[in-house]
């Protein structure tokens, strides 16, 4: 049962995120115009639309890279006009990026370990010497990271510098780093971009498994409509910074506004 179906069956709605009347401008360019939607706890929520629709800008608003001029964000019941990146990370929001943002000279293991930095409690002195409480703490964090590596089936590349990896595996490592933060809300910006069919199938499986096994709420941007329709509980559609549709995949696919602006008659 999907998150949306579970909520309907229980007759209750638990929102982890609520975006209300958000507008964002860069000079005279309006990237987002009066957009409202919510994300329910445990669901996979897709954000779709043509290039330039404001999708990535919306993710940047959610985790604090951009600050909207109007509207509010409610996350875990706390409302603010805008989020701050350090608050987003400390409160359980993690993300991947449209263009892979990894430390290319570092190994897969070390890249994923960077996702544990906010979970480390020992002070800098102990970590510099890797002694005392920091040593035990690092062992615990490494154990968790090894679990992520096993989950993503990348044991064979755990010591390989990520700059040597093919693009599809780099995207998987980036997902691993985000998962290492143990997020409550995971933002995925085009996780399938640039992948072949086999890589897309693998990544789709991992996204579903993250939702099912970790109970992580996911908001994703994706251009592959087959992936969106297969993975998502609900879909919100943006066009020129405005919301033009919001509903289940089937509802959105049949919406004439979406067909005209994005899908086209062939879909």
C-alpha cells in the first residue's frame, strides 16, 4: 500500500512539509509564482514540468539555498518564511543534485562518510587525533556507512575514487551520501538524468527500497515520465513557475493543462 493509499484508508493526513503561496524572483525573472503543495510523511512526491518550470528552484527553497520573497514553509509542524541550509540538514532534510556534487579524489566510502558529519558528537581535537571517544564514534559511523554501501550494492567500489567511476555509479554514491544523513525528507533532483535503461531500473528500485525499508519521505524531480508514473504516489506539475496540476499520476496524466504544457498528445 502506498503512502497516499494508507492515508486515505486511515482518514488522516500527516504532512511532513507544506509549501504555501511561495513566490521567488531573481530581479525581474519570476522563477516561482504563488505555488502551494504539501508532502505527506512516507510518500514519494514527484515535481515535474518543462525545462525552466521552477522545479529545481523549488527544491532550493525547501532546503534553504534560496529564500522566497513571499509565502511560507512548514516542516514538521514549524512554520517559517524561509528555510536555512544548516537548519534543513540538522532537522533531517538531505538532497542530491542535478549535477553530481561529490569529492572526486575521495573514495566511495569516504564520500558517503561525509554524510555522517552532522551525526558526530566528539570535538575536533579528538577527531584530529582519531583517539579516545572519536575513535569509537568513527567505528560506529563506518558501520552505518557500510550498511548503506551494502544496501546500494556498491561494495566492489567502496575504495575506488569516485572520479574514476561511471556516471551511473557516481549518482548511486551521491544517493548513499544523502542516505548517510538518515534523512526524514530526501530531495532528489533528477536522479535518473544521463542514465541508460539498466541504470534507471536500478536507481528506481533503490528509490522504492529507500521508501519501503527506511520509511523515508521522498520528493523528486524527474523528466522520465515512465519513472514518475511508476514511482510516485502524487505528482505536482509546474509550468513557468506556476502550479498547473496536482494529484495522482493517473489524474495528472489525463489533465489537459499538463498535456498541453508538457506531455503532448503522443503521451
